[in-house]
C-alpha cells in the first residue's frame, strides 16, 4: 500500500513550457485534490475531484488543468508555465470528500521552479 | 468567508518546554477542525482532529480542544522533543459548502516549530 504518490519530486521549467504533474493513490479514495504551498501562504486549493469524471475548481485554478479518468489518477497540467507558478505542489486524497470529517492523505510533493 | 488564523512563527523552544500554538477560525456552519504536521522535506500528515464542539483530539502527546464559544482549536503539548521540530498547520472543512465539496480544506499559514536540545 503506497498511499499517495507524486512524480516528479523536482522539476525546472522555462516560462511558456507545459508539463503534467502526476498523482496516484491506491486506497480506492473517491476524493482527490491539488494544493500549492507558498511561503507565508499556507496551502491553497487548486482543483479537486469527488470521483472519476468529476472535477471542479478550487481557490487558485488559473493556469492549471485537471481531468479524472480513473479513480486512481489525478494529473495536474500546467498549460504555459509562468514564474508565479513556482511552488511546491501537493496532491491529497480522502475516502469520499462528501463529509467534512474525512481525513486527507497527502503525497510527498513536487517542487516546481519556473525560470 | 471561511478562514483560519494561526499564530505567526517561527517558534523556538528548548526540549521539554510546554508548547501552545494558537488557532482561531471563522466558518459558516459547524466545521471539522484539523491539525496537520509537515516534517522537513515531507508531505503533510494528520496529527489530530475534532469534528464537533467540545471534542478533544489527541495524538503523540499533542492535544487540541474544539471550542465553539471562542472559535478556537489551540494545539498544546506538555513537553516537546527535538523530533517535534516541524511546520504545524491548522485547517478546517466546512459542512456547508456552496458550490464546493465538504471535504475541501482551508488551511492557516502554518507555524514553524524548532526545538533545541
């Protein structure tokens, strides 16, 4: 049972490049989400999904795209990277996302630098 | 809107000192409250949670009580260790979400704790 896995761990991009951050979980969780962590800002929700085929925007969705074709995977796409997207990205999952009491399980993070 | 406010860090303590990290919140309903911990170079992991008023969450010697009257969820530990050095995040999820998921978390900015031997 690997939990929540993220790849890559580190990535450097040039402005305008695109890339996909991968996230997978093996706990059969319905809910998955992406957060970004910036110094002095805590974690902010980018996008989330309550099940395969269902996605929605969080607090800071601009410049990011998601899709959820399977229960296990929830990739985050940067369409045209900008320096403002330099951050640490965390993927998280929980059992349903339909209960405010659910515990979320976080991946180890991807540190992204955009030059 | 919903929000979480944590005390500013960093906090530096000597081993065996008493720890308090303050957390207050605003929410539309009766949220669930969480403390997550992030050790250096790692992702976040749940430390403890409380899902209704007057509940006390506890784990690894840490505890926090859900105080509805003061809208607070302060984290305490009686005797910290060097291994407790980490960043601590207070968070809430609100059962009343207009257009969103009840599972979405709102985080405070985090408090960095350093414990010296």
